[in-house]
């Protein structure tokens, strides 16, 4: 297929990957019509909302990109079949969650949506269509997609349709997705058809230098995505393991991280100790890697990568245990303010957020949680905790009968003062910029003394917190 003939792109899936990726492609390729389709009408309506603050994905800079391209060559629709039929290239960008039951439950990826997309492409495509795997997929998934499309080719009368399959994994960090898309470290394209590879490369070539467009075979491309996430998550678990040792020995993990980060062989990125990794990819991809290793007879390799996930969970449970221990061994009926619920700053994504496990542990202990996050709404928090919000109790009246009986509850808080009023402790679990600038001298009098600040993100200035008369625990900071 000639490179110049790419004029229409369809992306199936209007989520965290598909929406921003297609918005940037449309912005940088004004001669290409880009249509993002999804069966979720509410999500599509949000992408088409005139108020750009209502977009279903929060990413700094995304609203400006959408505003420039939407209505010109960027479209959002629920008419999946029509968009596929009109497209020269179809991206599959749907969710691939970890299976919850059946073969490989708890580790293998659930590929039902990918297969459904492949079958819908096979049914609706016309002419020659390049199908691009954008979802994070286990190695050899392309075989299944190719088999479905090949069957469609053979059954079509007069060879009316043909397909080429490519792997083009995303390497976006939520919170910086737009800069990552506009100036990527690399664009990876895996495939067996040189013409198709160059067609996709020509799209990215509108703004990405050729030396940053890497070409591999299909299987290397699929495995590279899993490996990249596994290596990044490994660094987070590694520095968190050191943080625990620092607390036990009197060292400071920030000083250790700075010392080792200056080594050019190691580098400074992903050496910030905290409550552990979250998001849609890290845990899912490592567990997928574990499953693949066991499937291919590599149990030792599987156990190695599985330990990365286990330590991540341990770190979150450890933080919750630390809170309980510092508050005289019990948090039953006590008010705790949680600042930050998203898995990282500058996103509204809560998938696998450390805050979920920490909050659930504290609720199990009977805590009363006031939860604040500038971008995560209360409905999402309720779904993540599997517990509806309660009405904020009167801070002056003391713990309720339900609280004293050990029933954990939570309520949303729209401002710092209401979150911290009457609280025995505040936990900072997301590194939002506004939490770095809190006036602790004004907030401390609102809390019940002796009060604690548990800084799991190293965002506070210790002297300011201590000057306000508050006790401070910072992740990875040992007492001399």
C-alpha cells in the first residue's frame, strides 16, 4: 500500500491511550481524518462536550490539542462500523485487564475486547486496511488478530479486503502524556509488512525525527512494552525496599537516591520512594510477564518479576500499619485526612492507585476518612473502595456510635480545612503541587492533638510541619 494513501484513521477505544494519542496525531497531521470510536455513548459525549474541562481524560495540555483539531480532522463517534469501513488504518486501543477467573486468572491478560475488535474490523473493513495494536498485549497476541483477519480475507468475495497487522505500543506516562506524544523518546513499530510499517512511520514522521522511529518484528515490539514497564516498576520497588531499610537504620532515602542517581550507569529517574506504583499498566504488565514466563517454562524468571509486585503491595500495607502504630495502636473512630487519591499527580486515573489499598486497610481498622483530591470525583472513590460515601460528621461532636463500634467510613472533602478539622492525622498519598504549598501553621490548630503528618510522597518541608507542632513521618526517613 503506498505510504501517501493514508488519509483516514480510526481508533477503537476512547480511553486514556486512544483519546490523547489520536488527538495529537490529528493535531500534527491536519491532512489525515482521525475518528475515535467507542460503544460508550457517555464517554463519546464527554469528548464532544463544548466545555473542554468536561473531557473524560484529564491530562495537562490535552484540552488545547483537542480544541485545535476537533471538528477539523478529529472526530468522536459511536458509529464503529462506519469509521472502520472508511479507514485506511485502524488502531485497536481497548482495555486489556488482568483476568479475574479461568485459565491464568490473576496474571494473564483478558483479551476478549481485542478479539471482539479484530472480528469487527474483519466484518466492516473495506479494501486494504492496516490494523495497529495499540493496547498493551502479551507476546504473540498478533497471531490471534492475524488469524481472524486472514479468515476474513479468504472468505471475502473477489478479494475485497486485505490486512496487515502492526504492533505500536504506547509509552506514555500519565500526567505528561501530551509532551510524551509530542516529543517521544522513541516510537516503536513492529511488523512483517515493510509497506505497512512505512505507512505508519510516515504518520509519525510528520513530527517525530526518523532516528526515533524504531522498526522491529511483531514479537519484539509486543515484548518491549511489557519489559519497559517491568523495568520501571522494578526501580520503584527497589527504592521502596531501601526506604524501609533507611527507616530502620537512620539513613534518609532521599540522600541515598541522590547519591546513587548521580551514577551515570543508574540515573536519577524513578528513584523517588513513595507508596508504590499504580496506574493501568505496571502491575498488569508485570503479572502478564509472570504468566508468560511460567507458560514458557521459566519459573525462576517468573518468581523474580512476581516479587516486584509483591513488594509493591507490601509497601502499601506497611504504610497503613505505620499509621496505626503511630496513633497509639488504633485508628478505630479516629479521623484521618487523605490528601490525594489518584495514583499520581496531574491525572484523574485511580486504577491500581496505592491510595486504594492504604484506605481499605485503614477502613478495615475502623478509621473515619476525609478524602481530598483535586481531580478524582467522589463517585470514582466510592467505586474503588466499594463503599458509598457517608455524610461528613460534625467534627465537634466526637466519634459516632458507628465509629466506636469499629465501622470504617469515608466522606469526600472539597477543601483542606474541612478535611483536616478534628483529624488525628493527615496522609499525603499523591504528589499534587498544591500539597507542597500547604500552610501548616494555619492547618495544625484544626487538628486534634497530638497530631501527625504522614508524608508518603516527600512533598512537605519538615521544618514547617514541625514548627507547627505536628509530628512528622516521611517515607524512607530514619531517626538517628
